[in-house]
């Protein structure tokens, strides 16, 4: 497993061909995913080991990618500790009682591994099937989890979240500390069961300026990533956020080995902002998967060229696979990447 291209790139080495996987590759656009999920709610799907295994493996079989991403959702550990929530189709996570006061903190207990034995079973089933292909563990970062809890669901402006953060800093800190424990424990269970790398998703943190990120968010994200390092320092930690170009150095300093870059910033510029000290992951615009193959091929090539200027590069999208994406487009991207040797374009 140590020689797997994705893990080599995470160690800032350069395998012969850039490793590739896709965020939201386990589902979204695959007809086989829709067949096995038919009639099963999202949260139920994430807690059935045989189903989790099948869904996680589907893109590995179809595309031949260099890693599987554990099929889950960022609110799964919140549900596991007893938070009342559901995932509404076309909306996203919806919280029954949004977080507002200190009393609400009592409704969010710490996550104990005994609450999620199915996650351990799922990871063990997967690693047995994957062989030498790494499994990436999955968790949501404290800020993004907090935004759902405070807003009660998805939000465009995160007004309530920011208001709580600024007006009640002690309560905010206590909330993020609790969420850091939950996300850290969730990742530790996956690593203990056999995950070879982890990715911490902070989908909405790009809404913050750098100073506020450093003071109000970074410590909690650092605690999550430290929980993984304390368990196994050889497991690479990928840290990804959306619209986080100005936050990249601070996100790296939180304890990342690999920094995910969305599609808005060229990889070479991201690497310069990171001081050429971290591997990068990304960052093809998911919308390009709808473009003609000749356009897609050239943009894949330019992404590879840009990534080759970093100490290590894991090819990925700059965000997740969009619904309606043709699975053949993703296969075309993988085949295109395989046709380029890193030594040829460095």
C-alpha cells in the first residue's frame, strides 16, 4: 500500500503518472448507484455496510481511479450522536432544532466508537475488497457542521452562523470544540479499521476572511487533523474547502499534508501561496465534464502541467461531480491522465 501512487503524491513524491480520484465519485452520476439506492434514504444508505461497500467500489470498478472515497455524508456522525436531522432530496441536511444557546450544546454529546460499529464494519469490508487501492476516510469540518446546526439547513449567506460566531465567541468555541471531537472520532474509527488517508471537507468556510478563520475556526480543524495524526502519523491528511484561495496557507497550517484547491485558483499559484511545502489536490472545474472531449483533454493537460509545479499533485475536480455528468466523461479524464507521464511535462 505504501507504494500506491496517491500516497506517494501525498508524501510529496512524484509517481510516474499523476494519481486521480474524484470528489463525489461514489454516486451522483452513476446509473448503478441509482439502482442500488432506489427507495433507500440517504442516511440509511450510509449506515448499511454492504451497501456502503458496493457504492464506494462502483467508481473504482468503472473508472480505475487511484483511491476510493468512503461513501458517507458529513452529517452522519451528528445523527449518530442523536442530533435530530434528515437529508431532504433537493435541499440537503435539515436540522429539527437549530442550535442557538448553551442549552443546545447538551443535545450534542461526544461521539464514542460504540455508536458507529457499522462504520468500522464498512471500512473493513472495503479494505478487504480494495486490496492495494487506498481508501480515503471522510468527515466534515467543524465550521461546516456548525453552519448546518445553526442555520437549520443550507444557507447562502450563513448570517446566523456568523452572528453567533461574532456575538457569542465562548459558545461558538465550545460548539466547535464539540464538533472537532465528533469529526476527529469519526475519522479515527475509519483509520483504525483500515483507511489509508483521510479528507476533511470544509464546504462553506470560504465565506470567512482570513483573520476570522485563524481565530474562530482553525483551532477546531487542527484538533480534528491532530486526532488522526495522533492515531497514525503515516496516514496523509487532505484538507479541502470551497472558495478558500485566501485561506490556503492557514488551512495547511491546521495540519494538512495535502491541500485541496478548488477550480478558481491555478494549482501553481496555490502551491506558491503554500510556499511549495505541501502537496496539492485538484482542480478541474466539474462543469468541464460537460464540454467536448477536445476541450476537456486540453484542460486536463493544463491541470497536469500546473500540478506538476507543486511538490506533489493528486488530480481531482475543483469540487464534486455534478448531477447529470456523463460517466464516460470521467472515464475519459482518467484515460487522458494515464496517457501523460509526469516526467514529460515537468
